[in-house]
């Protein structure tokens, strides 16, 4: 079914060309879209016309037309005037809306196919058979982007995003829940990591220009066969979840950039707690003061380089060495030693993961 907004835009465009007023009604005589300034009640006339065998007729100075979808009556179109010219224009308008119905039905079928493909609801043989019927290429490079904004989606929001992103015929914009919008993007042969990052940032810019300030975008890896699209979707979904924990400062996150974060995300909480107890002997990184935590993070940012870290912290090198020695005494870990630094870094990420999961429970 075409949205009322699309119907309204269609008949407004026709009026702009023909100067004739139109009204689209459902089969119960209720107006769905109209260019008429004063809306009269034609409910009885529409009901009588629906029951009649005629495809068109003149009633009370208006041309009435039936609009079908696969032999099922969907709409009644009213064109203001009873002349032959109005009849011809009305026939053209009815034909245009009929074509819109066909196009929207095809898009609905494709949308339904893509949703089931993403959710792994199709048998392998069904994937290729349905793709062939819907004229969807099966062996092209694709990647899945997930867009999350701070409000729930509806059908109009999906149409807005489709229009915003260009509504390219080979790309698909859909949703499988109320929170996220999914883009299945067809790629060129030369498109690699840099191009994907550029696309994601381009989407982000478009959304910000459309007042979607808090949008997050995640994407999976490139797949080469249509049966693997669900794999890219699962990766994008994982990237969205993991990114919120370990890369909260980013608005765009790639599955390939998750690193060890995606492994930690799959650990059971009891195992995480046991690991932290063993490393910190009952303490937690939360027990460290802000100065110590800032020193640790800056030390990691500078790849364990003492001189560069002290320079960026505006402290003497010996002061930094003193802080690292103090940390070693309290934890038994020397961050200047690569193995200890890895252990400490993982521990910090585990604590961050545990805190996030606890916040999700409440």
C-alpha cells in the first residue's frame, strides 16, 4: 500500500501540470489525499461506484475512476470536472497511481526478501530462487550498514532515509526492529576499507544535516555472495554493540576495527569477575584516582613511550617513572613491560564491559 504522503505528492504534482483538482479515496469513501480546498462528502457516491461494474463515470460534476492492484480494487480517484479533457487527464492520473502501486508492491516484495535474508529465515535454495524472480544480483560485492538514532522508527522515517540516501535501485534500505535502519549497499570492485569509511561518514553527515545529531553507524565486512549478507549484518550488529562499550567517542565503527573488544564482549560475566579478582587481588581499576587513570591511558596512547607520555602530561620524566613504580607496587604489574601492559589493558577493557552490562540490566 502506498503511503498517503506519496499519494499527496503525486496528485499535487499532477495538479501543478494540469490545473485540475484531484482526490484519492479508499473503497469506503474516506479521503486519503486531496488537492481540493473544500472537501465535500462523496462517501455514498463512492460506495455506489465501488459496487457498480463501471471503471469510470461522472458523478456530481466529478470524474470517478477505479484503481486496481492485481484485480483488487484499492482506490477511487476523483477528478474535478465532467469534460472529455478532464476524463483523459483523470485516466492518465489513475494510470500513474496504478504504476505506483506496482512499483511499491515490487519494493515491498524485495524489502520482505531482504529482511528474511538478514535474519537467516530462508533456505539456501529459496535465496537464489527468490533473488532471481526479484531480479536481484546474487554474485556482487555488498556490505551492511546499521544506523541507530535516538528515537524509534516508523514507515515514514524509512522513506525519509531512503530519499536522503538517494534511493539507489541496487541498494536496499530496510528495518527489522524499531530501533535501527539497515542499508544493504552494493559496492564497486575497487571499494575497500577507505571507501567504506567514507560512505559511513557521508551517511553521518547527511543525517546530521537532517537534524539526526546522535546517529551511530556500524558496518560489517564485505561479502561476495547474497547468501553471506546475513553474515555482514551480524558483524555490523556486533560492531554497534561493542562500539558503544569500547569506542564510545566514535560515531562510526567497523567490525574489522573492534580488535580484542569483540572477544571480551563474548565472555561470561562470572569469568570476567574471576579474572579481575586474580589480576587486582580483590581491587578494581575503579579504585585508582583520576590522576593515575589519566597517566595509564596516556601511556597506552603513546605506545608505552615514557618520554612522549611525560611530555604530553606536562610532567618530568622522573615523575612519570615514580607513578609507574607506585602502580607496580599496588598491582604487581609493570606497564613498561609489554606483557604486563597487555594484561592491564585487557583488564581495563573487561571492567568497562562489566560496567556496561550491569547498566543494561537496570
